[in-house]
C-alpha cells in the first residue's frame, strides 16, 4: 500500500483534438513535483496522433529539474508500468473514450493499452495514490450546458454531457470507502480546464460529487491552465493547505499569469465556487428561483379573459377590445396589466443586451443582469418624471392620471420585491463565489456565475431537451420563465400590412397590435445539426462555427417555422400567401 499523502491531484486530459500540443506544454508545467511536496500528481493524456499510445504520468516520482533542462524531451517520463492493473472494459454507453471493442484491429495494434475511461482512471488513481484530499481536473473542450462537446474524443466522436459526467462520478464515488461521517466521499475540488463551465447549472449538477469547483464563465485560451503557477502554493506549503484556500490561490495565480496577455487582446475569467452552499434554503439557487417566479408573475398578468388568453397562446392576439363581455373596469385592468408586462419585457431585453454575456451570448452573468434591471427601472422613473406622467410633490411620485398611478404603484410594489431578491442574490453570490477574477475587455463585467438566458426561441428549442433534464430544473421556475419570455418576445407575422401609403394609419394601430405577443409555432432546432468539432477554447471566443452554433448564436427572435412563401407588393411591406 502506497504512503498516504495530504493531496492527490488527478488531471484527465482529453486531447484527441486540436488541443494536443497545448496539453504537452501543460504537462511540462507539471514537472518538479517531488516527493517532498507531500502530494501526488498524476495525469492521463490522450493526444491526436493516431500511432501514439495513451500516456500516464506520475509526476510525484519526477525529481525537481532546473530551468536549464526544461526543453529536454526526457522531462516527460512515461510511467506506463502504473497501468499493470488494467480494468476490464465496461459496456456503459456514457464514457469519455472508446474501448478496445470499438477500435479497429489496426488501431488496437499500435496502442500499448486501452484508453482508460474516466470511470476507470479515477478509482485506479485513488487506490494507488491514497491521500487525505482529492482533486479532479478535467482538461479539454467543454461547452457549459450545451452538452455537445464535453471532453470529446476525436477517434470515436464520443463525448460527455453534464448529466452523464455526474452519473459516472456518482457511480465511481459510491464504490469508494465512505468518509469519516459515513457519507459518500466527494472530491474536495473539481476543476474544469475548459470553456463555459462557470455556470450555476454546472455547479448545481456537480454539488453531489465535489465540495469546491474552479471554472471559467467564458472561453479560455487553447493553452489552458498554467499548472506550475496554479499549484505553486500547494507545493510551497508541502500539501498543508485546505481546499478552500487552494481554489482561491488557483484563481489568483491563473489571472496573474494571464494579465500580461491582456495587451495582446486576450480576455479570461475564472471563479472558485463553494458547491456546498447550494444546499441552503437561502442559496443563490433559491434566489434565482424566486426571481424567476416574480418574472413569471409579471409575464402571466391577465391581459384578457380566459378564452382570449388561450387564443393568444396560439398566436391569435390578446386584445381585450375584441371581447364584448368585458366591463369598463376589466378593460382598464387588462390594459394596465398589458402596459406593466410590456414595460418589464422591454426592461429585460435592454438589461440582457447591456449585461455581461457568455456562451455565444446565450448565457448571462447573474449579478450583472439583475443590476441592469434595477438600473433601468430607475431610468424609467426618471423619464416619466421629466415628461410629467409621474410628478414629484413632497417626495411622493404621483400623477393626476388614475391609470398611471395604478401602474406606478403596481410596478413599485413589484420592484420592492425585486430589490429584496437582488440583495439576496448579491449576498448569496458572495457565499457561493469564493473568488472571481477577470482580465481583458471581453469579461470586464463578469461577477463569477452565469446562467442560461437565451435571446431567441430558436436557441431555447435547440437546448430545451438537454437543459430541462438538469438537476437545476427539478424546480421548473427558471425553465418556465425563459420559455414564456422567448415566446412573448418572438416577432409575429402580421396578417395585415404594417402600413400603406397613408402613413397616418400607423398611428391608428391599437396597443395590443404593437405589443409583444405570444406566438405559436413548431419547435425546430431541437435536432443536432452537423457533427464537426469547433474550437471551444479559442482566445476571445471567436473561431469556426458549425451550423448548430450559427443558429444558436442568433439574437433576432424571429419565428423558427419560416416555411411559408411571402411576397412584397407596392401597397405593403409583406403579405403572407
């Protein structure tokens, strides 16, 4: 039995893609972890060259080298003998890499051993390199909640998603000896050396397998993490460091290293998260659900009788004036509700536009988004004071118009609750985010945690099936909110001309005709388009996009079922056939 050390760091490097050479550089940076450091550092590397065997590195046994020899090839010593206890291949479909059964005879003949799957690598390392604390770092392509390319393998096009990763790790950890409290063991740290994993949905999915998480909200350079810097404090303290202190130092060292690259246009951000706080009744997760329910209450304000509301959900409009059964009081109430709903939709769209975004602009920084909504509420108040719809007399903002006053009272009531939620989100984010740092122009407003907030119905449909299955959506409040929002903000076809030669007819349109309406339409975009890998870790997030990412990144929320022929005539802009 090997000596039990303070830490075992496991690095799983899925480099059978365009990251192969950069990962070699990262491996070189792991050199110098001598036995005196009281830690184990091991890595599994899969490169893209078809005749190269999978490499297993035990840097714990590597003697400290001087900087003058860092260019020598013998720095990457191959510890293949550590794999003598091979684990038989599994038939489980959720895996990172192919088993021998899936490789051709020609491919099998050039491999020294089968490529270990993650579920084999982790228990093998934990058995042969016991420690008081464990960290698992997953290095490779990743895509947040999209679920199309998490640690992909180029030979087999096999890849994970968040759910399959969680299930694999739960299965692995469930077979290990329980902790001192009799509970299933967790990793002390899980790190994502990849793009877009600093999302609240990712943290919520990982809370059952790790205590702390280190991840980036945005894209990261292809060079990835700088391990010699990020683990420097672990070495200097000879492993005598708590997980919370270590993840904070990893964040600081990563951004310090990348600061010099900012003048070349590089932008990076990274956060250390306490996943244990997500179990609390007042956690940031619960505050996001509160926010979603408040938004849903506003979007679901009754603007017509039930029959007319049902018609609006089918794309037939929601005008209260069409229903002869309405009383004057009902008409006034529905009209007021419609104005409130419209104002909030406008606020959300503008706030989304101004906020820090990630994942092809389909994810938003939680704190920055809520801040911008508050900011634009005050802007709306100031605008109304200037034009006179709200008048300030003795500190009270009141109008002589009954409807304006009622709308103002209702909106202020809503925002009193929203301000409380915003304060709770800020407070709980400070508990969840132990440290968040960024450098460069692209992520200058990031606050540490992002959330899926699509611009369009197309983007929502393309992720809905995968996204709805995440543990984050066991309570469907946020899912229902983005469903409702993308439906209401989708621009509908007009059955009549927008206007004709008489421009004054534009001013005759009722408010219900120019407001956001919930429109129907078939769900398209749910199928996966294309299978080519795209550069998910390129600097600045710009690179080649396949068809999926082209449609996913569109801001314009037009109807996706655009399969009707249209024509233009001299009397109108567009008529439908």
